[in-house]
């Protein structure tokens, strides 16, 4: 566990949840970190439970970096940060991605290590537009270490089949040479089959991914036919 330098409080983030491996938000098996709190509140969002900035739990950046190192040791292909709205916590996000970049460099350089010689990328989701990120100093600093950023409000009336995006207006923007190399083939790629990963938790079922239009409603219908009724699904007001 890393400690904050003398005289400094540890950097904190409000976190909704984490999961490894996530296989529906970027290439390969990834650590997913969902930050808590979103002031954008897009209509039709599947993750309304992540809107409340007082929800979730308070986590140190150091504890999240421990999760990242563990994921790298287990062969993670990347880190995906979503929300909520990650850029509503720009200082903590900047610290997280900077620390993750340092851990990645160490793991990739280690001879014979789990990540030795592998490409491992950082994918960030934000509802802010590219211009809104660029003209805000804190947000711009927060995305510095991201290899790829998906930008733009979710618009429920503009569905898309493009992989890893929720609506047609959203843009996938590679920002580094690694991001361009890993994501170029995916910029115009469409998804086939379900875009959701279903994970059973303790007393709940979690869905990871970006559902196509109608996919959540179809899931609810299938569950009802099987005699299962959802209580408090995260996409209902």
C-alpha cells in the first residue's frame, strides 16, 4: 500500500464499484473502475445509481492502484474508467491515471512479468464534449495519461451499433500512439450479439457494457418469463 507524502492527505475518489475482468468496455480483459457522481444526468442513462455524488464509497487512489497492480499481475489488457462522470473528480482522476501509468511502465518493463512486453491501454469515458475538456484546465490535466477517450453526452434518441459507444454522437478519440494502434480497427467497428457482460454479485446482478437500444428491456422480459422480477434496476427513474 502506498502512503501519501509527509504533510499531504491521501488523494481520494468517490467510487461506485470496481470489477476485474471487464470484457465489454475496451479490448481484452480489463480492470473497470466506475467513479461516483454525475452532474450531467443524461436521460435514459443505465447507471442512475452513479449520479449521486454522496453515493458509493470513498477510496484512496493508492487502494485503487493496488487493484490495478493485481489486475496487471493477472494479465489485464487495460484499464477502463467510467462512471458516473469521471471528470467531475478531475484531481483524483489525474492522480489515478498518473499512478496507473507508472505501474504499467514498471509491469511492462519487468522481465518475465505478467505484463512484460504487452500493450496495456487506458480507456476513459466522459459525457463532456472534447471542447469542454480542452478548455477546462483541470479536466484537460485529468485526461493527460488516457490513451483513448470516449466523449459526449448519452443521447437515448440517437442509438448506434458502433462498439463501446452508447449513442451515435459519441466520439472515440485515440490520444496516444498506443491508443491509435490498439483502437484504429475499432473506430468504425460495429458490435454483434449482446453488448453486456452479466456478473452475479451478492444479492444482485451487475451488467457491464454499453447496451444497444432495447437490450435492457428485452433482458427484463426474458427474466419475467423465467419468473424473475428485478427490484430497483439502475436504469429506472
